[in-house]
């Protein structure tokens, strides 16, 4: 990239990789000649670290157990579904949202070339006009526009639903509950960092918003929103995490999103429009990609550095040698790498054992006709499985029928299943205790209940061409469903258990959405993984003795003008042991 300096032979050191993290020791002359990096894991965090380090002259190799890159962010072909020269139908782990409050991920996307597009794959993003909260049984749906009114946002098919939803919801808004919620959100938005991490991180969301004894509307919409939108557990999620998400959403909806409209998706399958071009670009920078390596352990040498990683492959055991190691694996896999010696070297890594993961997978329905629902990301607030669907291919630039599948499938309806523990309405069992066929039937029934009110036919019987369940949902030896791609769960007090990108092991760094991030957001998402990858790269740069001018930039999020002054007042009150001014 023009203007970026090579790291080879440069001296000095970078600033710490994390604002509150460890600082690698000043590099020795010998360390400044070490440039080989093994990135263990090819998800967003790993690819980000590889990208930043390759641009700065490091010799980077990325290892993954799969043949596809992108981790949970990737899409994947449904084998055997293409005819007549078309491409296979595309599956997803869940519909992919790129939100206006993201700052670090968009910078990476702009640096990934795509044809003649001036801003690379970032130009493949297209706006989703509405974020909708749907209720069953005609209780009304709340539509929040993600950009100013236009012919697209006020189209004849959506506008009646917007107005009808408002008319039905208005009577359910109890004035005292509106005032309470507004005060609670104001507290979170104007609390200083010390209070956020010292008080609200240890306060449960439902307790904070005083959900007990409130109306059904209040409990479902504001208590359940954490589950549907952020795939959190409202019973165990912290007020800090939930408040951070809601605050960022509100800022973006009010036009303060630093990267544009609140809600966007790609104009084609995720891997085709983002991940595959990214991998091609990294290869052009010299990054090597090695598949089929299931990393199982790290070897700590007598000098206290990681001597090698050891992986299982189809051909047998494999040894991975490098000067620097970036562990960019999901939480449940990366913490299996910590030997007793590594845990002793960095006790914070052992604390990761107490972090929790959950299920958050998707199912795609391929329809014989265009999805009749609104142009919106839909959140089905009453669905037992916390479903979030979107008529995804309606936003794709290529004609669906002529490009993918057999010429009969006309649309793809992508659905995220955020709750795998609550019994469903059709079979009375949670998703993880159903068969794949039962999951498909149950999700379809919950979709119809959430989208079809007052006789509206949004999902006609017989309109399903086929369906495809996330391949991460597998069968264990006992016949029960298993989860091959877990989702990090931001529980109350979990921040204290999360690791920094820079570890106490001199040549080991972490990247992933479970790593502490400080610049923008820290709940589970692609933005967090990207920032963690940047922090891991900065850790390598500092430890290798790179010049400070090569430091990877970290982009902060936005907040309304004047909030800094309010937070300063709250900082003084917190230091004096006083509650927030509005906390009464």
C-alpha cells in the first residue's frame, strides 16, 4: 500500500497494543530480524492480523482446519444445487449485517480491491431501509428507518406496515415506562468508563431496566431485544454490554454513524463479495494459506517463547514453526491450547476457562417466489427461538434465478436462530434437541406466526423450494446435535475474564471477538474481531521492534457532542462513591 513502510530492519517500538494491555519488552537486535508469523485461524480476526502484518513486510502464513476462509463470517455453497451453468445456492451462518457504528472493519474493507470500485469491497454494501421489531397476533410491528425518507424507504409495500405498526404499538406505550427507559438509557450513555466497568459491567440487564413487574410490551421489547439483536442472554448479560449496543444503534439511527447508514448488507453472498476478494488480496501481498490444519497445542520453549504449534492433519501430525504466533481461533478452541506452562506464564489466559459460549446459527430458506416481507432486517420479538430473518437476495445485484441454483429457486430468506435453549411452538423442544428437519419446520412456523397477522400471507404454503441448515450444526456420537462454531457470550462480569491481544508470552498474541477491545465496541461481532486483529498486529510490531510510524490505526466510535463533559461529571461522582445523577 502506498505510504506504508516496511518493518524489516526498523528499530524502535510501538505504543502498547491495548490501551490497558501489556507492553512487549523493547525488542533486541535479534528479535528485530524475526519476521515470520503464523496466524492460527482464518476468521475475520486472523485475516485482519495477516493483512496488517503483510502490508508491513512480515512473512505471514494463515492456518485453518477448513478449506474455506472467513470463519463464522463466510458464506458457503450448497453442494449439488446448481444446474445450467449457474453457481450453487449460497448458505450463511446467518444474515450478515454491517452497521453504521462500525469503524475498524470498514477501513479494512476499503483496502480490499474489487474490480473498478473506488472503495473496494466496501462499495459492495447496500442499505437495508428498515430495522423492524415484529410481534405476533397483530400486536403491531415497530419499523425504525435506517436512513432519511426516500422513495425506497416509503415504498407502497412497506409504508402501510410502518403506519399500521405505529398505530398498534402506541396504546402499549405506558408513559411511566417510557420515562423509565429513557432515564436508564441516559444513565448508560453518560456514565464514565470507570462506572461502566466498575458498576454496570456487574449489573444484570433485566435488573438495570427494572423489568420485573412491568408490562408485557416493556419486558418483551426492551428485555428481549438483547437476545434477538445481540444474541445475548438478557437474564445474564451485563447492563454495560446491552447498553453499549443500544447506544450505538441509536447513534447510528440518528445519523451519527461514523460509517454511514445504520444497517447494510452485501449486494451478494458474503464470501463472493467480501471474503474471497480479501483472501486474493492477501495472497497478492505474499500471505500463504494452509488448510486442513486443526491446531491442537502450543509448545512453550525453555526461553519462555512459543517454540511451535502442533496441528492434526489428514496426513498426520504437523509442526508449525514461526517467530510470532497469532492465535485467532474461537474461544472454545483457543483456550484448549493453554498448557499448564502457558497458564503459569500468563494467568489471565487461565481465566478464559470461565467465559461462556452459546449457539447462534442460521438457516436459509430458498423460495420459489420473491419474499413478500418488507425490505428490512426483521426481529421476531415473540418467537421462542429469537429469530431474525431478512429477504437477503432482494438486495443482491445479480439476478438470483439466473445466477444461483436450478432456475426455480427465486429468492433466499436467511434466518438467524439466536436462542437454541427455549422450547419451540411446534414440537415443544429447544432447537438443539430437534432434528434438522424439525428445526426447519419449527422455524417456518415461527416465521409465519411473527410475519403473518390479520390474514396477511407473507409466506405462502408451498413457496419453499428447499432449505439449508448451517453446516456448523452437526451430529455428535450420541445422535444429539452439536455446535462446531460457538458464539462468545458476553455475560455479566465477563470483561474481567477476557484476555488482552498482547499476552505475557513474548511471541504469542490473540485475535478474535473474545479479546478485549477498547476503541469502539467489545460485544461479539465482526467489528470487534477486526479490532482485535489490529491490536494483535500492533503487539507483533512492537515486539519485533518496528518503528512507531508503522503502528496499525485503531478507529474510535462516535458519540454525541457534549457527552464527554457529562461523563467527566460522572467520573467525579463515581470517585466520590456517589451514584449517577439520574440513578434514583
